[in-house]
């Protein structure tokens, strides 16, 4: 008899229990996740992807500017020209690889749903740093233009000196062009759907 009352008590005890209201009513609906955790995962993937794209974009711009600076300051030296050109090619190829991986993240999160739009704070820092670098390198370009012009005048008809100054001017111009082009290229990509 005791045993049957004990089992009846265990079986009927849940009937006397009262459930508490959901936590969403107490802490607010902004903390509730009706998707069962999928929004947290997709938001985390999105945030992580945008953060790494911001870092890669900053590194791409820095190495692109560095390669343009090597071209700008090469004064016709073939080894510096090759290093600058390779630095720019590799930085843009690496950035293309990062954008391809970000596209995979975007597709994955899009399949799950609840893709949120956020800003990457790292991009603001990189924009200021790159803007300062590009402006200072443009000032250096103007100085190199003046110096190569003076070198052409001082050459006094010597074709070898004139051609060296001309070659230095051409590579300085190409370097300044690619410094500004890499900045514009990365900013254009980041203001598209990948950047945030």
C-alpha cells in the first residue's frame, strides 16, 4: 500500500506544479531568440566574417600602398620595381581570396536566414591610416616629379642622364597611380555588399 501511494504521488506530483512565465516577458523581447539559437550562430558568423574582411582589406591596402611606394621611390631600380609590382599583385590576389571566402560565409548565413547588418569598427581605423599614408605618398610623388624635372634640366643634353630621370619619373607616376588605385579598389569593394 505504501508503495502504491508513493508511486501515485510521484506520478501525480507534476499535476500540482505550476510553470513560470517565459523569460521574454521579464527581460524583454530583444533577448529572446525564437529561432532556437540560429540567429546567434548566423550573427556570429556574419560578425566574424566582416571583422576578418576588414582586417584583410586593411592589410591589402597597406601592402598595395607599400608596393606603390616601392614603385614610386624606385628611381628606375629594377629590383625595387619588381618587389613593388609583386607586392601589389599579391595583396590584391589575397584580398580576392578573402572576398571569395566572405561570399561563402554570406551564402551560408543566407541559407540559415536572419542576416543582420552591422559595422566593422576596424575599417574606420584603417581608413584614417590609409588616408594619411596615401596623402603623404602623393606629396612625395610631387617632390619626385620636381626632382626628376630638375635632373632632366641638369642633364644638359646627356641622353643617359635624361633617360634615367625620365624612367624615374615614369615609375614614380605608375607608383602614385597604383597607390591611389589600390585604395579606390578596396574602398569600392568594401562599400559593396561585402563590407558592411
